[in-house]
């Protein structure tokens, strides 16, 4: 074996060890969360620390549903996330198509204006938006403020999909135009079917963001039957602060959908993130 090949193998082994160590560090909080959700309160406070529960019991998970309508919180979060995923995919794909495939005056300027809105922190627009939804539209304690904006596009998602569209060769559009296809047909029949990785990335980002969102539901939802998972966990902490194991069980239930979604969509998600930056 040549010296260069041995050196490459050594470097590869070092990188592999580093990746394993980094993975262990990043996955340790998740392990600690799941492990603690199966423990009793006494086991959690035991010194020295127990790494695994004596018995894997689901009593903490039953307590979560007994002490609060956690199934309603899960349903509300799933409903909000699903509507936002649909809205963001539709709006981001449609708006990005215009910026990537159509030619019109000041296209670069309007795209720069759209991207510049990402510089505005949410706290700047929070109060005007709250006044708009509550006073003008009387939408307090409804899901409208948390769902309708998704159908008007998010700058980051538009940018992500637009970058992916820019990597699709123009001759697809030209061939379709020669055959008499309109831009709407090109968008729906050619571009969108080729953009599954980018649109999947938008869906994953949206789902995780809405599922974990706390401030929006806190502002607009005051009824218990409208609360989301994030508000439900806050309620568990506030009302049952001494039952740490129940709080951890609720947190475990809240992360399961996100983990399942990532494993289900990881191939398209990684492709979308990778190829969206190939062409500007």
C-alpha cells in the first residue's frame, strides 16, 4: 500500500472518529430526554445518576394525557403545521417561479426588496400585525393569524426554491413554449415535478418552525382547546412544576413527529439544501 493511500485512510479515520464524537454530543440531550421520560421522580433525583430506568413504564405518558388535554394540543399543532406546509409550498413555488423563470423589468430589484424583509425582526412587526388581526379582522382566538400568512410566501423559502429553479436548464421552458405551453403549464407540469427536493425542504423547515413556535400561539390563542404543543408544555411546567418526569414525557411526545418527519423526508431534504445553492 502506498504512503499516499495510507495517509488518506488515516485522515478518513480521523474524520470518522470526529463525526462519531460530534454525533454523540448532539444526540445526548435527546437520549437524556427519552431516558428520563420513562423514569420515576425518585429515579431522576437519585445520586449517583442512573443511566437507564429500572423498569420502562409508560405511566408518565399516561399522566400527561390525564393532567391535560395533550391530545388536543397535538392535534392543533399538527393542523397548524399541515396548513402552513401547504401554504408555504404553494406560495414559495409560485413566487419563486416568477423570479427564476420569467423576464420582467426590475426583477433583481424586486427580488432584493423581498429578501431585505428578512432583516426585519419579528418584534418590529409583531404589534402592527396583532392590531391588524385583532382589531380590524377580529381574528383573536382563531387560527387565521397563524395560517393565512403562509399563503403569501416567506422570503427565505422563496429564495431557497428560486435558487433551485435557477439550476434547472432553460431549454425545458423553451421546448414547452415551442409546443404551445403557457407559463402556468410549464410551472405545474415541468418545474414543480422536478423540484421535489427543494419543496420538501420548504415543507420540513415550515413544519418544524410551526410545530415549535411559541410566541405566535401565545399572542393569538387564549382558549385551552386552541392551545398548541408548545403552550401545552408551558402549562405543564406552570401547573405541575414538581412533576419533572411528566414534563419530560410531554417533551418526548412533542419531538416524535419532527424526528419521524426528518427520517421520512431526509433524502429529498438533503438534496434540496445541497442543490439550492449551485446556481445564483
